[in-house]
C-alpha cells in the first residue's frame, strides 16, 4: 500500500501580498500573509529588495534573515534584513 498523497489531498495556500515602492517606482518591500491578516499582526513574511544606482536589482533579503511568517508589515522599514 502506498503512503503517497494524492494531488487532491494537497491544499494550495494563496497569500495576500503587500508591496511598497520607493520614489523611483522600485519595489523595496514585499510581504505575504494569510488573507485577512492585519498589517499590524506578526504574521508576515517580508522581503527587502536592494538596487544599484541604475535601478538594477542587486539583492533580496528576508526580515530576520529567514522566510518565517513572524513579522509585522507596518514595521518593515525598521526590521533587520539579511
């Protein structure tokens, strides 16, 4: 007997995405959380995007250095990224 899951047994989760851009239109922060999550709740996975002087993307870092859903979107600018 097989212990493999059938495709119908796997649930796909669709996340809410929040975006924040700089004055040049470059994406600076991207957050994801379960739909309906408050932006003040510690349930967000947040990425920070860094660009060179020519608006070329050079780096993508995660808040707290991981991709856990444990950050507050409203605090994105003051979080530590690595």
